[in-house]
C-alpha cells in the first residue's frame, strides 16, 4: 500500500523512524542507531544510562538489569564481567537494533518487498537522501502558514481598480487568518474543534497533506465581489479558493471559520 501511495503521487508516508529507513536502504550495517527511537520507555531509559555511564561496575549492573534480560538474543553472549567501558557504544547499538529493527524485521522486510515489487527500491537506494525525505517524519512535510501561502497564485483585478484595492485588503486578512490558525487560536463552534492548516488545505484540495511531488497545478485564489456572499467557497477540481470581499475585518475570521467548519469531512482529517 505504501509503494502504491508513492507511485500514485499520494500523501508521502513520512512516518518511519530514521533507523528503519537506513535498514531498508542500506541494510543493517548502514543503520545509524538512535536511542530516542526505542519505543519501550524502560529499555530506553536503561540505554541512556548505559550510554552515559563512566563506571565499570555500573556498566555491568546495567547488563544484569531486568530490561537487559534478552541480551543473549542481541548477540551479547559473554558474561557481563567480561565487558569494559570500551564496549558500551557497541552494546548500546546492539540493543537499539534489537528494539527498533530486529524485533519487527519481518514486517519491515514485507515493506521492502512491496517497494521492490513496484520498482521503487532501487530508485530509493540510488537516491537515499530523497528516500529519507519520503519515508522519515521531518520538518519538510509539516505544514506552515508560509508553505500554504506559497502554494497559491492570487488572481487580482487590474492594477488601479477599486476591486484590486479590496482584494489586496482581503488577501492580507487571509494571511493573518492563516497565522492565527497556525498558532491554534481558531476554534470552530459549536463543535469546539480547533481549525488547523490541514483543514484549510483539505477544504481547497480534498487532501490534508501536500503530495511529495506537489499538486498537478498551482492552487488559485479568486475573489467574489457579490455583496450578498460572505462565505468562502472552494473547487477541489480546479484547486481554487474564492474569498468574499464583502466581509469586514470584524467578520472575516468568523466567516472563514464557519465556511471551512461546515464543509463535508471537517474534523475528520
């Protein structure tokens, strides 16, 4: 399914740990382990102690702790008394591999097979940095007000016209609205759902995430000058958002929130 999502230019599956992607693209030898990726809280805490200890007896006590009871499964087969402080980096790596990769290796290998079936595995291995952007959770895929603004082309009326002056004012209010949404300040009533930038993107495009390869065409902003229309509308086929110019500064935010909150699927992103 993940491979199909990528080939169909869908939402990027950017939710995997970096060590998992390292294994997929480079094998176990290429994995850079990260203790913070260990999901078992008690094991993660002990590994942090192992990484920071400068005491030989402390190291050996950690190896004998209940959290390390599966150390023989990790290839740590010698008595704890035979290990020294020089071994702690390798010991931490082995425990991290066990708790992030090896314990779920069968599932990860299925994902690798799926990518290979679609012909994607070789491409991702040839361009590992792009593969990481596609598969690892990172800042590039986190929606911000500025990223959303950059997606739109604004269709203004001719320069010097009264309409363009109104449109420029509405466009400023639109940007201010996005900043408030990004800050979590916009609440839709009576549902008490906080409006997000993902809600707005879904309102315009039908998708709550920017596709990895981008949209087929730019998102457009148009303006409605009908004084009887005060709500925003969107066409998800043409990726067009129509903003009303009849709203005042006092009503623009509330009308935007009402229009977005009453579209089909609101709150289900």
